[in-house]
């Protein structure tokens, strides 16, 4: 029985969508020439546009089979003359298989001679990029095993591995991110985007909304730029709140403090986290309970202006080994601060309110850039300086003008 090309196309396409291999073989047996012409995409134009409606055109049956994961059907379509590299509006069969996480089809295409990472493709159009966007870890591992130099190849001078990491971060695929990081991809590297702009994986991770991914990157000591902190403070708050612990005063300092510790007071350890700054929202609803903060060993250039104002019961703070040039002064004289460690920063001067605080016991400004403290104008402040039990200011060109 004779059938039109349009009728056979619809029948063949439906069989490919349903994965009905037997029916495809029957069509190929009874309508051999026309079936092969359709599979190979040899139906002449413009009849394609007029007669063949739907998502897939003649020559694109293999794309439908790849999209829906029909492994055996893909192999048979190739045997019947389907081009395994032909481009459609959905991409190539390889790209479609990668987008839909069908590893068995990726392997079949590779066995059939398809290059799983053709060099003429931009990284954003590649199968491995699609796999990174869709969390196909098995496919990523397979493609890299077949092409080990993928991660080090460069686009516009930037490693493709970083572009792949950015894609995985953007979609929140933690497993893929872990794999790429273990492969040596730099989590702090600038990434070249298709629109020509530059970004970093951390920004992509924040956009994904995956808190577990953010926690992982923090554990890997990723750098936290001030711009990212200010744009996505909510993404870091749970991680930093989890670093709050019960506070216990050092025994040697208890006798020096004329007040009782705040009940259930907390200490925060945010030291050596590659921070470029902190956001006041990270302190959450615990501000009245925080007695100690450790921020040493970061790259902080500036603290929030309300830092001491927000923490009225703060007793100990370690700001050493940062890049601070100034200290916040608002309400500094009113908080319970007894010990301030700020060695190895870039401090040029100190707020006078610091010396107006009656609880100060220990100050450490070793190796800063302090030059001058105008203390003689205020006798009360001068007396406070003299009452400070421990004040380390060596490593500065400091003139204490009394």
C-alpha cells in the first residue's frame, strides 16, 4: 500500500517518540526507499515546511530518540542512514543526549564515530557544557575521560574548566561542582561569559539559591568579595550563623571584668574564611547575645559602621591579619569591649571613643601604620590610655602625644 511522505513521516516520528523499534523496522521493510530518505533528511524542500509540521522534521528522528532516551532505536536509526552529527533547532544528537542525561546514548554515539567534544564547537554549545548545566555527572566524567585536555583548553584566554564550573554552580549541581574542584578547577578564577562579561563561580552559586553548595564552597575557602556579600547576603547568613557557639570567658580575664557574662552568650568564629567584608544581617537576631567575634586572617578592608553599635555586649574581638584602615567608632565607648586584637592591619589612626570605653583591658595594634594619636587635648582619654593594662603598639611609627 502506497503512503505519502507526510503520512510516513508522522508514523515514523510517533514510533521514535514512543521508542517502538519494531514498528520502525516494519516501516523500513515495507517502505524502504521513502523511509531511508526521510531518516536521512533527503525529502526535497519546500515540501518540508508545507507538509511536515511539528517539532521534528525529516532527518531529525534520531534527535527525538536521543531526547527520550531510546538507546536501541538510536543505534538502528544510525544503521538506517541517520546522520548522528546533524544539527537541529534542539542541537545535535550528542547535545540532546547530554541535556537529557542519557549516558548510554552518548556512549552509542561515540561508538558510532561521533566526536564527544568537537573542536569547532564553542564551549557553550558543547555536550559537556549541557551536561554541566543539567547535572549529568556520569556524562561529564565520560567525556573528560575521552578528552582529558577539555578542562585546560582556553576560550578568550580563560580555561574552559572554569566556564564549566560556572555552569554547574549556576544551576546548583553540587556533585558536578565537587568533581570539577577535585579535578583542580580554580574556584576563585574569573570566568569569561558568552556575552563577553566576566564573573566568578561564587556569584553563579548565589544565583542558584543552593545553600548546600554555598556551604561547600565556604569549606573550600573560596574568596568572598565585598560586592558578592552585599548583593547576596542572605545566601551566606545560614552558613555563618551555624558558626556561632557558646561563649566561655578566658579564665585569666574573668576577674578584670566588672560585669557578669550575658546569659547564653555566643562566640562567632569567622576567622580565615577569605572574607573581604561582613554583612550586618549575618548577625541575625543574636546581636544582644554575642560576646566574642573572631575575624582574624581574612582580607577585610572595612567593617560595617554599626558594628559596635549592634553588639552592645561584645567583650572580645580579634581583627588581626586583615586589611583594615579604620575602625568603626559609633557607640564604641558604650559596648562591653575588654579586648581588641587588631595587629597586622593597615590602621592609620584609632577612634577616640575606643579610649573612652571604661572596660578596655587589652589592645593589640602590632604592625599597623599608626603614626599619631592626638591624646593631649583630652585628659580623660589620656587617663584611659594609662589605665589600659596591655597595649601593644610595636611595629608602628607611633607618637603618643601626651
